[in-house]
């Protein structure tokens, strides 16, 4: 039930839903003063969520900062790579990478450099139908690009971050109990991920990837010209905020 409710809530907090809702109210309402207010409100909301400067200012304060590779001291037993960044093309029988795939590619570099010994792909199906089970698909992909099977661990059951941590614990205990673990996920998601893993007794070093936050800029186009890409990032961030609060209330953090 928690999983289904989180999916429904993700739709209702989308900036596109807010803009569309305000526009629809503006069209349907008969009173001219109220109609005008709804239409203006929809434009203001659209402009705010498409503003890259505002997005960056918020992300700087929310994302867990990344670290340089030279800051990682010694070798780590397992790099835990959280899923949620692929789809599967049944026609061509291959993995299709989406936003967030930097998580996997950074883990591969760390393995190639000898910083981590094993890569654990942590992720099942993130949709309501339970299709596209991510970890097995990525297992095949890693084998196809030459990563030894002995290096790859998979956790294919989890549907959310809480389950990521819960289901991966017995796997870690079996291969490297009380070992040294890197936790690899996106910057905006890392705060919730660390909390979930700490809650189940898995203490990790956070290795933030695909950051959205960047250096503060005062260029005219960056500050004032709308960018539709910013709306996508806001949608991910709002979903993350709701998830963080929900996890707090549920005792997952």
C-alpha cells in the first residue's frame, strides 16, 4: 500500500499537474477576476519551476556533496549502486539507460581503478506492474561488457529506497560482513538513501553522482530565461522531499 500511495502522490506533486490544474481552473471559472488570477498563477508557477537559478540555489542546499576519488582511503569491499535508471527494450533485448545512469558508470570506474572489489546492483521493479526487474538486466549487461561474474552482486526484489537497504543487508552480511561499503546514488537522493541504510545498520561512505547543483552563476539567460529541463529536476526533487518526509513518519529513517 505504501508503494502504491507513493506513486499516486508523485503524480499530484508534479509541477506539470499544478500548472495544468491552475490553467484548467482559469478556463472553467466564469468570474473574470478569478479567471484572471488563476491564469496569472499558472504562469507564475510555470516560470518559477522553469527557472534554473532558483533550482540550483535549492539543490546546493539539499544535495549531499560529492567527493573526489583521491579522498577515498583504501579499498572498499562493495560498491552499492542503487537502481532506478534503466528500462528494457524487449524488441532489441537490451538495457536502455535513463537519467541517473551515472551511478553505474561511476561504479565501473571505481572497480576498474581497484577502489572497490565488488559491485552490488540494488534494484527490482519500480513500476506498479512489477515488470522490468532492473538488477538481472544490468547483471547481463555487465557480463556483456566484460565484468567478471564473480564481481557482480544483485538484489532484485526492492521497489523503493527502504527496501533497497532492507533487502541488501543479508547479501552484504554473506559476502563481507562489517566490511567497507560505498553507497552510490544521485545527489538529490543520497540524503534519504543514507538514512535508510543507517537505519538497518549498514554504514557506508556516500559517493554522490550525477549532481544537479552547480556553481552559482549570474548570467542573464541562466537567471531569467525559462528552461524546461529545470521542471524535470524540480519534479524529481519534490518527489524526493515527499519521500523523505514520508519515510520519517514511517520510521524508515
